[in-house]
C-alpha cells in the first residue's frame, strides 16, 4: 500500500520533470540551409563560394534578352548615352535616364529604387558584400596540401581583383563612393559618407596590386578559362590610373599623373603575355583569345546578336537596339587616293564621299563592324533604302528600329548556324566573351598616357616603347597606315581619341571616355542618320541631314553628362551621401 | 479627417435607429435578476487554473451558440462576445467560417492579427466543434489576463472549455434540427435582350455606330419561344443552375452524468450541409454536389482517484468530408457569374449539352459530368490532466500536470470525367465539340498531416486568511507543432501570477511570464512579459452598499507588456545568415556552370517579436438589480513590429533584410455593454446591447521619408487598401480639358475622374491614399434579446458593422471587359447619347458606374472609392423561437423535457449602405461561393 500513499508525489514529480526538461526544446536549427561556419570550414564549399563571386561579372550582353533589366549589366550600352551608338526607339532605359526617370516615382511610391541607375549601384554593393564575406572568411578553410595553398592564394587574388573591378564600375559612374571593406552587419553603421576620388582610386589600385601579387599570368588549366589572372589585375590598375589622370578627374584632386598611368600600361605590355589577334573580327568571335585580359563568359541563351540588332529577314528579332550614328561612321578613316595614307574622313571631299562604302578605301574595321547600304551579309545584299530589304517600308512598323542606315555586326558570326528563328536559319555565336579589357585597349591607353606625359615619341621608364609605336600596333593590325613620327602632341591625342572610338566601338568604352575626358557636351550635339534613295539607274542619293532619335533629349545642365545621379532614395536612407554635380537642384515632384 | 467626422456622424445616426429597433422589444416594468458569468462579483478562472478579479474578459456559454444554425462556430461569436469583430467571407460548405479580430486589427498591415485560440488549454480549433460540446468561451482581452501567454498574448486569447459531466443521474440530451440554406447577395444579371441592347451601347461608346446586335436578333432574344431558345438563347444562369435552397441538418446526442468517483460527458454529432448545384449528381455513392458532412465525437471523463487526486481525460475527434464537382466550386460559381446569357443554349434540340467550339463550360456538364473531388479531414485530440491536492503541505495548494495531442490529417482525391458539347446553328444543325469520357480512376488531390503536442503544469495556491484572500500560480507550458517536412514550431513559457484580495473589496493582480519561441536567435529567444492590475468593488464600500439604485459597481484597471510572435511570412529563423547553392559560373569553352555557393539570407541577430504595451480601465455595474453595464477603455501601443527596412537600409549594406522590428502602431478602443435582466412571474427578459469601437494609427512602418501626405501610411489606420478618390465621371470634353491629366490609359467623357490628392496637376499612382479598413469595421455593435414566457422563448440577435469598406466586384455592373456579362448595376452606368429612335439617353447626373465598354479601361479599373466602397450595415443575424412542452405532459412520455424550436441565421439586412451584394463580403459569389441564410427547425429532447 506504500505505492498508493506515494501516489501523491506523482504529479509534483511529473511537474518537476516537465519544468527541467524543457530548456533545449527551442534549439531547432533549419535543416536545409548552411550557415557561414559550415561553408567556410569546408574547402569545397569555400571554392564554390568563390566561384559564385564570378556571377558578379555581368556582361554588356545584357539580361535585356530576358525582358528585364534587373541589375542590368548592359545598362550603359543600352543607355547609349554616347554619341556614337543609338538605341532602339522604344528603349525604355534610354528614356529613363534622359527624361529624368531616375527620380520618377512609380506605383506605391517606390520611385527611385526601381530605376536602372539605382540597380547598378545596388548590384555593385551586393557584389562587394559577397567578396568581402569571402575575404573575411577564406582563412577558416582547411588547406591540406601545397596545391590547396596555391589554389587558395589564387582564389584570394581573384577576389581582390573582383572587388577592384566593382569599385571601378562604381567610380567611373559616380566618382567617389562610400568604401566598404568589411561585411556590414545589421548592427553596424550603414551610413558611411562618400570617399574622395583619390582615396577611391588608391583603394582600387591597392586591391589590384594585392590581386596581381597572388595570381599567375595564366589560369591553371583550360577548364578555368575565364578566371582572372595577374594581367587582368595589372590591366585594371592601368585603366583606373588613366581614369584618374584624365582631365576631368586630374583637375578634381585625383592626384594621379599621366606618367603613373603610362607606367601601369607599360607593365602590362612588358608582361609579354598578350598579343593582338591578326584579324580584328576574330577578337570578338574567338573566345579566350590572346588579346583578352579579362572577360565574361556569356551564355548562348543571351543570343545577344539575335536580340540586339539583327533585322528579322536575317534571322533576328528586329529589335535593332544598337545603331551606329553617321557621326560615328565618319570616324572611320579613308585611304587618300593620292598619298595612299589613311586620313580623317571628310564629307566635303567628293572623293571621300564617292568611296565612303568602298571596302578597299575605307578603314577595314568599318566593314568588319557594321552593315550599311550595299554591304553583303550572310550572302544577302543589304538594301537600306525605301523599298529595299532594310528600308523604311520593308519591315513594316518594325522599320523604325533600323533608322540610322547602319547596323552593328561586330559580335555577330555570319558563318555558324545556331538555329532558326521565324523559319529563317540564324547564324551567330554559340558562345561569346564579353570583353571587359583587351590588349588593344592597353596599347591605346599607353599611347594616350605617354603622349600626354612626354609626346608621341617618348617612352615610359626609358623602355624605348613609344606612344607612337603603341598606336601604330593597333593601326597596323586593323590594316591602315601608321601615324607619322612627325605628328604633334595635340594631333596625336586627337588621333588616339578617334582610334579608341573606332577600335573599341560598342565595347562600353566611348560612353565612359567622353566622361573622363570631360567632353560630355559632344553628347548634346544633334546626331544624324543617313537616308538612301535609289535612283532609277541604280545609283543612290544619300541624305545626311536628318537627325536621329526623337527621344534624344538634352539635359539642362552639362554636368549631368558626366556623372550619374545617386538614387534619391539612397540619399534619404543615407543622408551623408552628397548628390553629384548637376543633380542637386532637381527635387522630386 | 472630414471623412472621419462624417462617418462618425452617420454611425451615430445608425446607432440611434438601431437602439430604437431594440428598445421596441422591451416591455416596460418587468425586471429580473442577473445570472451572467463575469458579473462584478465573480472570480474568473482562466488558463492553467489561474484566477483573476481584475481582468477584462468576455464570457459566453455553449448553450448560447446552439441558437445559431451555422455549421461553423466562428460565425456565431461576432455579436455574442463583446470585443470580437467578425467577417464571414462566403458559404463554401465546410469552410464558411469568419475571420475574427479581437479589439480590432491592432498590428501593421499584413501582420499576424489573429488571437491565440486554446481549447481546454491546448492548441486547437474550436470552429468545427458542435455547440453542445462547449461549456464556455472566454475572451481574454487585456494584459492582466494575457501576459501569462507571453509572446502569443498580444492579440488576445480565446479560451474554449468543453463540457464535463456532473455527478448525478444520467442525462441524455438529443438535439435534432433540419433546415435549408438560401443564397444571399447574388448579382442580378441581365437577360440576352437587355444585355444585347447595352452591349450595343458599349460598342457605340467605342466608336462602332452600327449596332452589334441588330433589331431582329434582339427581338429573338426577347421572344424566347420556338427555335429562338436554341438559336438565340437567353439563359438565366442563377435561376437555371442554382437551387433556391439546399438542406442543412445537425444532430447531436449528449450523454452525461456520473458519481463522486467518475463523471462523464459523451457527445456524438452529425452535421450535413449540401450545395446548391441543381444539375449535380445526387447519388449517395456518387455525388457531385458541393457538400460537407461532419461527425463530431467526444468523451470527457473526470475520475476522482482518491480524495486528493483527480484525473481528467478527454478524447475527441472531428471527421469531415467535403465534396465538390471536379472543376471546383470557384469554377462553377465563376461560370455562373460570368458566362453570357446568349453564348449557347444549355440543351440542344436533341437534349445534348450546348456549347461552342471554344466554350466547354456548360454548367450542366461542369456540375454533373466533370467528375468530383472529395477531401477528407481527420482531427483527433486527446488530453490527460491530473490534479493533486497538496493540502498536506499547506492548505489551498494544488498541482496540475496536463498533456495533450492534437492531430490533423487530410486526404483528398479527384475523379475526372469529360463531356462533349454541341453547337447549334441557325438551322438547328448541331456540331459536336470535345469528347464524352467516363469517370477516370482517382488521383490524389491533397495528402498532408500535422500534429501538435502540448504539455503544461501549474502549482496553484488558493486560500483566504481572514480578510485576505490570495491566489497564486506558478506554471510552465510547452507546445510543439510538427509539420513533417519542417523543423517543429515550438513555444515554451514559464509564468507566475498573483491575485490578492482584501475585504473582498480591494484586489491586486500581477503576472509575469518568460516566454520563448524557436524562431529567434539563441540567447534572445525568451522575453519577459508582465502585467499589474487592480480592482475596487466600490459597491462593497459602506457608502454604497445600502444603495437601491446602484446595486453593483466595480472598477478595474490593468497595464502590462504582451508579445506577438506571429510571422509576416513563412520565412523562419531570420536571425541566421544562411547559405545555399548558387548559380555557379560557366568557366571554360563549353558553356556549363561549375556549381557555386551564395549567401541566401543576411542574418539579423536582433530579429525579435512584436511587443504590445496594453492599458485597460473598466467599470462594471448594476442598477436596481436589473440593469447591468460594463465599460472598458483600452490603449495598445505596439513596437518592434515587423516591417521591411529596405526604405531605411542603404544599398551599401549589400544585401536585403526581409523584416526588421521597426514598426510602431498605437491602438485604442472602447467596449460598452448595457443589459437588462427582468423577471416577472413567468416572464423573463434579457436584453443586451454591446459595442466595440477600435481605431489605430501607424507611428512607424518603414516607409520612405518625405512622401506627400496622401501617400504616407504613418498617421493613418494600419490596414485597408490603397486607392484613388473618385470624383465621379467626366461630364464632357470640357470637363476633361479642365481637369488634371490622368495617367492610367486613355479616357473620355463617362470615364472615372480622380482627385489630385498630391496637387501636382497629374493624376497617377501618387494620388492614392489609404481607403480605410477593408472588411474590418471600426465599430462592431450587437443587440441580443431573449424573452421567455411560460414555455415560449425567443432570442433575437442584431449586429451592426460601421466604418468599413468592401471591394465591389465589377460583376455587379459591367464585367464584359473581364470576360463577364452585365448585371442590373449596368443600368446605373454613365450614358449620354441619342439612340436609333432619336431618344436621348442621358444618365450623367445619376450615374454610379462609368460608361459601358467592352474592353478593359485601365483608367476605370484602378482601385478607388468607386470600387472600394463604404459598406456599413445592420443585420438581423439570428432569431430563435422555441417552445418547451409543459412539464405535465412529460411524465406520461417519461421524458425530462422537450423543446421545439425554429431559428434563422443571417436573416435580413436592416440597413445596407452600399446596397451591392451582401455587404459583409460582396465578392463571395464571384470569387468563391455565395453567402447563405439558414432557416431551420428542430427539437431538443432531454431524457
């Protein structure tokens, strides 16, 4: 009967068990996700994390293809804020920046944030956060062998390089930006001010130096083509320095000289790793070629060629988002019929005009970069005239998309069959590299910087490599005559600028070159198209008087041609940010 | 602000008329005695045997729920319990419950606003219980009663207690009621002739001067004789396919009784609710009509093991089978609400199903030949609880341990069938489209389960020392909800309460709880919650105790901190930084990605629960021993509410935080009850008026700084749609020219004109403002009247909902642009033209809807005060009339009692501001299933 007596303690006993056993019940870790410790204590996961950092490289072959501009990589190109490339008529992003859409409010008062410029800024900082996470945590990954250690060094170097890349993407658009070199936590001060331009460029150069010291000049195996190398970091450094040395920033406290920039470019030349491709067109059609310092490996799904500019009768979808202006076409030199030297194209010269589309006279890159009236493309003669296959009537309402009289074909392979579109065999590229930096650009940077530092015939560090030599390398490969050694410093500079426009067209360079040179007002001029009319005798009359782009509006303030505005909402979130020149007085309505 | 004042005036006006209706029921000069639970004297026991004298609590007995013929108990609570506002969304058999809010909506829009529901102190669902299972429902409203629930108490607590047996002879109660449901709030659609005429007008408005339907065709639509019914049909979809009524029945058998050793209460219940589909197959083995059949069972046992140890054991279950045609209720209703009257004849001359090459939606086919689906739900609850008296330690000490299980399984399947349709041309030639296919084998529709286990224990001390009384509790509580594919959802509470009384006149209360949840960071999972409360029974003071006028008076007040850990999204563990598989990157010359890893969620270690500082002051009183009243004022200031921080967090953070605790909302409200209990001879009366007023204001919601005032959420009510203010319709071209440009697409005279709220000269999305609470009223009122005379009894319930808006679907007027037809609302459209016969049609001054169009006008379909309308209403919600047969007769038939009754639920609208559909939720028939009125009669037998 003892048990019956003791039953009175049963409930208190159960209560005690209940109260003492509950404490761990709240520890329920999620089973599907990994935490930071799990990722960085595992070398394979750490590797994978580092691989995903390359996702932050986004090509100019925009995600426009997918119908959204989210974190638009192709923004700058599409925006065609430069004077040499027009977007399609219904290109929203063009409209957005030009019409002041950067501060337009949308539905639900979510103005600003949805704007392209805001996305570009946000994406850069998201990328920088991802890189900072790696740089703060890679040291926890266990490294068992020397091979592991070498691999890790390379991965870390690449991360420094990628961070420099993203900061440069920010700086070239906004100037000095807030510098974030650690992973910002929810508890940290999330509102740093903008750093000045000198600090920013110094930081980029510092990351490039760290990256270059850790990386080799080539990737460890061909399966890793696309990873960054020592040359990429050195090249990016040269680009950042020439940016700082350029007129706009050197007069605004960058503290960087042309000599600094020239030396950095010379260092890349002296690596002796990169070589110009013999054929200009191959640079864009052959992946990972000897001229590329770094690039983004672009997916076939992007079908850049298909969407961006192909007329539909050639197997495209007629968007024609990139159209060379007549001003740009005029940049291509022409062989003088007397001297045989290539000279600036002059529309007042009847001989130039008569031979403007003459492949044997015009800079060969003209024919290699675009189609025009009478050009041959995929076996078809392009008819850019009323009634022709690319004329204003030929493609109905879509005709409006082909309105300058030219169409870029630079990245478009006309020989490889990749499928059919609208029943037409489509030729194009199974795989493309979006080239961020290539050797020809390095040569032109050197030419520009060294000429500014000491004239056409000077060389950096007494290397004997002259500015003139560098530009002539590029001209010779293109198939046009050398510049004479007698050229003046000023003329040389003008030639370099023209050479950059032609050689690097639609590579996302002109857009920024005009900004670092501080010549944004070239964007404000009226731009023109060519309208061809076919005569009964089969000859053509060309009219150059018509301007292009009813949407091309001009800013009120020339400063607005240089730097991007900071999204007004970002300034509200971080009042320490100061607005860029030209944009401060614009208040939202 | 002006709108608010205007509203309040109109509410006042309504209240007056409302009071009049109720007062007219009160006979003069008859008074009785109060026997209400929760009267000022009583000490109320809430969860875990906690006792309080100072809290704000509403109580009803289960018997009061029996008068409502609805199948879902949540439909009965609004109007019976002061403090609760309810909105019933539709009438789908088996899922026609109401959304409930306790003291209104007090969190941020999108936040968790529902009260915590506990059945016998364990997590559970009371809505599917039979009313005979329920002893009481208590609504805990203030911090004094909810602080013990810690992180889950802030929205209030609904405590359901089930019926237990009483010692004594066996009592058997048999309830049987049967009745029918009717549909309410359906649109009235135009027939083909009317439709055709207005369709021509719509086409005319779009620039087609030649009538789409010529006079000859219209004449055929009008003359539905001969072959016209095939070649030019005019189908009345509601009349043709929906039965005027559908049966509903409920039976329950309740057996209870027991001895001093064991007591029992056993219930068996059946509820069956049928659907309205006229052509559904109604074979018991193979029915395609909508229906819900529910079986309830419960055994509650109390066993007194010895003098000091008692054990409670509950076992209960609900089995529900919900059926519908294969295509689902919403497709059937959508077809009825949209298909054009002239699309096709329902039956061809040879009796085949009508249709066209593109329309296979013949409702006869959908209802009877599309197959069916069936969902079976199984709920089972078990509870074991033991209480030990510890008076051998000290007198008044007890200890209780309780464990419960609540399991849910659902399995649904469907069997599909298809049918051919036949088009009929002008010569009555039929063409077949589609195939007749027999019923297929079944396929799974749903298959899911979850279960919750809960454990609690409490030590209670309850003793009086002379003038002092003391009740104290120490408790612990744990529940875990297991959904197989997720980690369990866990709540863990520790708590203590104290209730002290002096001279039965002065009361002090306090509670403290340490409450935790697994969703938060280690070390930050627990929060401390507390309340202080006091009460003063003024009437017991000598200066009042002799009063014949003021016969009861008590003042009570409380203040405390309570939490709300209900989540805004299903995302859990936001404190954690999480990583997942990334996109990788395609290195090399073949385009194939190497897999990667990315940060998928930036953790916020400060992620925590919403907190609520609640103050309550209340007064309970009685006059002449006949009239009672109760009045409560409360404030609820919330902070740490979940809101997106992305308008505050700069992009340089480099990631997103989905929710952080930045929101703040202040709510306040008033609850008032006025009741009369009268008794004179055989005449008894109880009449009670109650009102719940609640209002809130957003203090911080994370929105962008510097918005124009109309776009600001801060300073406004935290819930409701955003929309434009409609100014009516553009009168003519001059009106358009003189008005700001509207940016929602093209518009012309007769289209909606909106107000330029931000005064920028442009009407766009930036002119939106908060349009008040959609569905949820600021003022919820009710009147309950109970009269009995000899064997007769009558109960009347009226509810009134004020200061609310509802969304009005365009199906009530012109749904042609959205693939629908025209309803009578279309006659209130804007029109201004001269018809073929030279008659001027000009409705510009009276129009309620924009001009008719056949294509979508984005200008006219913006959310605005045109389609989100004020919809106050007063409803005669329930009446029950009963007659108890004289006792004398009972002896002969050896029964304790027989009561016959009839009742009606959702009977009539006494006031309806919007007058479009059913004002509670006009979209119900359009989007799910029409709301129903229920009339039933029955008998209650006691053996």
